[in-house]
C-alpha cells in the first residue's frame, strides 16, 4: 500500500470511504471486489480506534437466544464461518465453558436446551469448511470435569458446565489490515492520517470530501459519486460538517456512546477453554425475553496470556477525550475476583488495556449503558442529501456482512441492480490456504533461511500465505549484528515490511498494529529500539525523532489511562487519565 495523496486528489471515484476501522476496511474490499473505484481515508492509523478494542472473539451469537433473535444468530454464525474461510490463518475455533449453577436460568437443563437450539440453527456451519475450522456440537459436562478444567471455580451450587464453540482472532489488527490490503490489490486507493474537514456539495448533493493531511497540514479534495461514512464514534462530528439544505431541519442521526474496556492479564487464567462467568451484580437486559439476572464476564486464553472483559460505562463526552481511569480498571478486577475469587487478580497482573466506544440505545436502571444490538444504515437521500450513506456498526464479527448490505444500497441509490457479492468466499490477503493445519506444518518443515519452528509458526499465524512477503526483507536487514535466522532479524524484516508495504508512519503503527510486538504488553526496550532504528533508517528520521517516537510508545505503555489514537494502553504505573487531546501519537 502506497500513501499517494496526489493520486487521491487527482482522480474521481465511485466511492470514498471515511474511516479505516474494520467496517471501513470491509466496505472498501466489498466495493472494490464488485468493480467500483474506491478511495478510503482514516484520520489516524488503520484499525487504531474502536476496532483495536476487542476480546478477539468472533461470536456466533449464542447469547441472542435470550432475545429470540434467530435472524441475528444466523447472520453471526454465517459470518463466523465466512471469516474462518477467507482468513484461515487469523480466525480459529475456540472452545467456551460456562459453569452451571442450580437448576434455574444458570442450570445445566436450561443451557442444554440452549446448546441444542444453537446446534440446530447452525446445522450448516461446517459445510465446505477446512476440518481444522469445524465447530463441534455443544455439550454439558459434570461437576467433576468442570472442576478439573477450572480448578478453584466457585463450587457452591455448581452442577457442571456447558461447553460450546465460537472462534477467536489471533491478531485482529492484522485482520483489519488484510481487508485493506485486499481492497488495495483490487484497485482501491487508501491513506491513513488524512482527516475529513468538510464535504463537497453541489446544491444538496454530496460529491466528495475535503481532507487534510495530518502529517503535513496540506489540504485537498477527493471527489466521488457516493461518500460512505464509517467513522464510528466520530459519526456525529463528521455529519456536523454537512451544509444542510435550506429550510431542512437537522435530521442527522445522533449516536449515543458507551465506553468499553478489556484487559490483557499477564498469566493464563484458563488453558484451553475460554470461560464465561456471571458477574456478581444484577443486570437486566430490557430487550431480552429471557433474563438471567446477571451479565457474563468473558475470559479467554490468548498468546499465553488471558483476555478479560468487557466492562461498560456511559460516555457522553468528545470521543477524542476517551480515557480509561485507574478506577475503571480496579472495578473490572473487583468484578472478576468476586466472580472467581481464586484468581486473585490485582493491577500488577494487567499487562495491557484496550478501550473503545460503542453505540448505545439507552441506560439501564443501574446506570449501565444499554448497548445497541443492530447496525444502522442511513441513506441521507431521505433527508435530501443524496450521495452520502452512513453506517454505524455494533459488532466486529458482522462487519463484512454489513459492508455487503452497504454496497448493495450504494448500487440501489444509483438506480442499479447490485452485482452478486463474493466477499464471503474470496480469501483476503494471506488467506489463500486450503487446509490451515496442513499448510502450517508444511511451512514449518520448510524452515526458509533456517528459521526456527516458533518463528515460522508466528509468521504463518500473522501473515498466512503472504508470510514470504515479509521474508523478502530479511536480506535487506541482515548485518553483522544478527544472523538471518535470529528473531531480531525477522522482527527487523517485519518492521521494514510494515513501513514499505503497509503504510506505517509512526513507531506506534508498527508496534501496535503492523506486528504483534506490543499488542499484549511491553516487549522490552531492546525490541522497541530496534524497531525505531529500522524505521528511522527507512524514513530518514533524525536521532531526536527516533528518541521522540520511542518516548511516545513508552508513554503509552507506562501511563495508566493514557488512551492515544491507538485507543489502547499498557500499564506499568497508574497516574490517572490522560486525554487524546495531548496527541501522544
């Protein structure tokens, strides 16, 4: 991917997409795959905001049985299958265990029925799918087996557990990038660090956007037949830039927000199974037909650590000022410790924090946000502003499906019949793998450049069939300080690949998104300095610029509550909230 702003300004496009998170990336890929000319701009870095706040879980929607929302379940199940098919290196089955208590809503009998219904609704989930991706039927297990799998689980009233399967993303940042790379390979022009400052309008019709290069300050226009707004929490702000038709009242949809937070815990709390465990406080979902009376906390094994979440709070301030406080962190740790006392978590166990903003529909009686359950697709032609479509997503899992519907609407807005979508069966960048386990073992045995098995395994899980694109840079970074087989040499190649091929502009772009280096906690000063030196040599940074980039990244790791444009932080010390306004990155 090349950051060519001159080309963006020079050409006119069928579609310009605002926002480079998972929804914007999927829209760009969907539209490009159907033959449209596409431009996409992101005001920070790709996938660096809400899309980075993830439990890495691809949900099949079992919990939607509470709402009898079978349509949404089918959509989620279909998308889980699609993602495992088109990104087999990144999305893998994940067994989930939910302890059962008593004989009511949290008992084995009720959950057994739920698992049976789930299996029936998803009866075609493994059709034409790699055997490694097969989702097994759900089952219930005994109290004894549950205690063996989860030593220390609260035993009072324990009757056993329900086991079902979902899926997990090994690296959600690379999944977003893979959609973007696929779009770019299909002809899309994409650019990060380009902020929308206004809309181009011919009368009432939207004909493009005014943009500003965040890095240089240069301003330019991008013209397009239709603008698709996928700016997530910034939707309200982006729509405020519109010039309203005369005598037309303000009818833009306002998107109220909720703050969401997930934690990366240094130690594995569970080995093979993810665990759903009830919160200690009561929670009533006003939209649910069946209420359990509490909400599940989710704990999943990930890269030798644990992902824990999600906590929610109402957010009614500027999305740029989002912060995670020490109290937010402690509250979630307290909830986990009350639900599962034997884990005895404290703040020293927290390696990293992810935070983001989600749409909500209201506030519960206890003051918690009622999260939006359905995406919004809004064609502004209904308010006499043709040429603009806004979409607000609610779920990472279904972004591709929503993108398909968005592009359908684009064609219909032009009075055309939408061509068939092929994005659910077309592998994205790195996904050209027929059988993942066979591919993995074959590539490990090849050991190109004499690379060790663990290095090869990591490369395949991150880059899939495209891992050799990274290895092409090994010769460029090899020097007397390390051998081509060393992990540090491979890291240097990954950094250079991220800069040259994937538009990384800052050290944070590489550390948190182009590689897996920093997304689970501080990787050590030596690794960070190596990354900065490689980037500096390629981009012509001065010594002071290299030190500044290192300071910025270390600031993210060391300052609790410091949510930058990455929307994610690590904590070594906790000194209170710091807002995005400080422009750390």
